[in-house]
C-alpha cells in the first residue's frame, strides 16, 4: 500500500513539475509580449513609448517573481483594487515556484532512479495517455476562450479585483486578450513537448536494449 502511494506520488509530481516548468518558462519569456507591443502598437493605446511599455511590463514581472520586491513601480497608474490584484497574482507566482521546487526535486530523484535501473521506457505509456489531455484542453479552451478565461479568474481569485477599468487601470489596454490566449497556448505546447521528449527517450532506451 505504501509503495503504491509512493509510486502515484512520483508520477503526480512528474506531471505537476512539467506543468509548473512550462508556466515558468512562458510567463518569463518577455519576447512574447514584445511581439504584441510591436505588432499591435499597444503603446498608442496607453500613451507610452514601446520602451516605456516594456519597462513597465518587466517591472511587473519583477514584482511577481521576487518575494523581496514588495513595491510595484510602473509609469502607468494603478487603482487600489488593481494593486490588490497584482498582490494576489504575486502569491500565485510564488506558489508556482514553491510547487516547482518541491515537485521538481521529487521528479529528479524519480528520473535518476529510472535512469539507473534502465527503466525510462516506463515513461512511454503514461506520457502517451497524458499527451491527449492538453489537446482536449486546447480545443475546449480556445473554442470559447473568453468564457474559460473569466472562469479561470473566478476560480483562482476570491474577489473581483481582477476586473479592470481602463480609466483606473490603463494597463488593461496594453494587455490584450489575445496575449493571454497565446500564453496559454504556449504553455500547452511546452507541456506536450515535454511529454514527447519523454516518449522519445523511452523508445530510444528500448532500441538500445534490443541492440545490446
């Protein structure tokens, strides 16, 4: 019974580490936002230069990412509710980092054991099954993105501070819905990539075993 629980915990940690890792990579890829700034001319919507807008965005990420940064400094004004929402988002960012550290450590020890025992082939079937989930998620999510985007906020936040008004929090004009949609899509793609890498490594190990 204990061994079974341990095994379930290892596989669950592996999946969660992959999801957490994918989120971290995407949210810190500032080139994604730069692409939207330059192609959609977002600076014109808020009266800032592209450099000023990127500076505010990087300051926002710095506030979200680092526990010791307690004050958000941006050129664009923010309302009280807006600042409260930023604080709530910061807690989610930090929670994701904690999850990544914990599940990542368990995952590393799990993978090391599979490598030593030459059992990487065990990744194949679980990853093949798991790889279908992001496809389903992408279909459902992007079929009605606005609905699920609102639902996501209602589930993640206990208040309505995430509802921004351009007059009070003009940054909402510089963060179009399409930007978030692409970010979610890239997270799904990274998750799929991790699964396919695991499947590839597992199959390669089988081939090596058959040759020897």
